[in-house]
C-alpha cells in the first residue's frame, strides 16, 4: 500500500470511528487530515483534500477549535488562515475526555444528584427500585468522573502504569 492510499484509509477509518463515538464524521476526517499533515493547512486545502463545501469546512473547523483539538495560525503578509492539530495523542485523549466530560458526564451527574434527593417511602417497591437505580448509576458516574479527573491531571506514563497495576 502506498502512502497516499494509506493516508486516505486512515482518514476514512478515523471518520467512521468518530461517528461511532458520537463525533461528526467530517469533524473526525478533518482532524485526521490535520494529524497526518506535517504543515498547517488552509481551509481551501482541507476542502480540496476531503471534497467538502466551504460552509462544512468552516463550521467543522470552528467545532474542532471549540474542542481544543486544533489551533488557527496566521502568517505574516497572508490573509489565509492555517489550521494545525496537536500531534501528541495523550494530549488529544485528555482533551477529548475533558470535552466529553463537560458535555455529557457533568450534566448527567447534575441530574442524578437532583434525583437522589427525591423523598419517598422505602417500603414502596417503585420508589425503592427508583432510588437504588439512581443511587447506583450516580455512584458509577462519579467513579467515572474521578477516573477522568485522574487522567486529566496525570502524565501519560504514570496513568498507564497505574492502570496496568490494577490488572496484574
């Protein structure tokens, strides 16, 4: 397999994975393209490489910047904007984890905390089942949150070393 074909396969695969993880397919493909690019790319270069519209490219690039996965660069004397992805996969993993935590886990924990305060008769089977389910899910969500917090603060070698120790 030649490099051009391999790059295209990686971009397509990253796009499919992204959509399975709840991220827009184009967003994942642009991210993959920028990951593989040794130089920052312009919007036009991204549009041409992925055969996408300007509107789609602009909106997706804004989303990627919002997630903290890419940065915009300006070059002296040029009006074009250039985009560059962080190539450090540990930084990428932490950034995605932080964003998913903020967008998904934090709101769930907030609702579960509220639902944990519902009062009722413990002898009522419906209330008892509701209360136990909410409590157990809340406990799990908070444990996931603690794990993410550890990951976000940790250095890569320490984190993986501590995870692997748990499975020995």
